[in-house]
């Protein structure tokens, strides 16, 4: 069976997304659009380990090769991706695929191989996160009354205060979201992703009707925003940002609710709220208030040279975050443009 495994580039493979939907377990992050965003922004090389039988996808482990003078040459599945579990058809054992990827990594002189998702019993876990997913129905009133009472109050308060939400696909809307994104990343002590990253998101996702930008405004000023991606009947809350000074208006709650409603009314059946660090109790509480199902995402890292799976601590320590939070946004943008390619 190992001889049937192919290494494909979804950007060059005609009909990749159609092939993807022939097997359960796919997500937006497995699509051609996301591969184009990562490859064209950061010059990563796609290497999607794929097994196809009778025109049907049997197994898939998508990888991007990250080459960096700082972090080495690595295979990552996938960079800047909340989760990307292998896609596996019933009856297929992933062990052959894993062994194939290890051999390929050794030949390419990868220092490590990273998987963001999946379940591999007996293998050491590098890091874990929460993932929250909300089931969508056409009965939006039923969904609304399924939320926690404080979430319903926050939505009602935002409406009373005069907060308005606009759903948009224009480059101007994404530009405005990016402004909010930069201020929020500064508050969290992190550089924003490069502007080129969001340009590619617009080019390959938003402009192709695979995503939406939601902006919440108060007295004609945008004070909160969200970016959603979608594929087939799945939707994904990928980014959220807000101005802290207007937090009391609960604009983020209203923007989320409008996003939930729009996706439910347009035929989407699930909304993933993305990953949350285990120690981020505030964000976990925010997502749980929408009555979303909670799961654990495990990340794995294989050290090719030591032939073993390893664990690591977070690369961004609290002391670094405090320093970064005091830097001006223009400088943080420069840092993001310089560093993110190496982080992967």
C-alpha cells in the first residue's frame, strides 16, 4: 500500500477540492484556497501525502515545508492552522502513511515533522488546545435561546446601545478589520500577521465567496470585527478583534450572533469557533457561552534526527508579551513581516 502514496500539490492538482469531499473528515484548512494563502504569502512548499483509490480519497496528510535560517527545515501540517487532522477513510490504517512521511522527512533533511490535530495513541503530545464547534439549524430563535443567559443579555445590550453589524466581502472591509486586528494583537502582546497574509486571504478566500467580514460599528465607528471562512456546509470563525475602549457595548457578541445567523440561514450546518489555549479561561468561557461542543486538539512533533516524538513549552513567554504590548503598532507590523515566515 505504501507504493500507492503520492505527494501532491493541491494548487496544481485540478479538482482537488472535489477529491477532498469524497472522504469524510475534511475541513476548510485542507482546501486549495488555504494552501494558496500559505504558499504564496510565506513561500512554503506544499507536500500533501495522499492515497487515492477508485477516484476516492482514502488518506491525506497535508504538509508544508518550512525553510528557515532560525527554525530550520521542517514539515508542518499546517502552518498558521488551528487544526489539520489527517483525513482517513474507514478501514485505512494511518501507520503506513506516518512511516512514509518519516522517510520523506529524512531524505529532505527535515529537522522535525509537526501535526496539528489527529489522535495517535501512545505517542507523546507536544501541546493541546480546546476546539469549540456549534451545530447550526435554520431555527435561529431556537439557537438564540440555547445560548447562556449572559450571552443573550450581551446581544440585547449591544442592540439597545445602537451597535450595528455589516456583513461584507469588500477589500475595504478587510482593510478595516486589519486595523482592528493590529490593535488587538498589540493588546495581547503579539505582532500582527503580515498585511500580505490578509491580502492573500482576500484574493483566494473572501473574493471567491469562501468567506465574510463582519464589522460592528457604533456611531459610524467600527469597534469590532470578525472574519469567517466557509467550505461546503462548514463554517469557521477564524479571526476576531475589537477596540478595548468600547468593550462595554458588547459589540463582539453581536457580531458573533450575526455571523451565526447568517451562516445558519445560508445552509451551513456547523460553525467552528477555532482553537483556544488550555490556560485561556476567558476565551474558553466566551466560546462555551454559545453552547458549543468542546473537544481537545492535540499537536504532535517528531524529531527526525532523534527519531522520537517530543514535547515543548510555548515559544512566546509572558515576559515577551509584556514587552511587545508596549511597542508601537508600526514596529509590531515590521516584526510580524520579518518573523512569521520563520514561525510557521
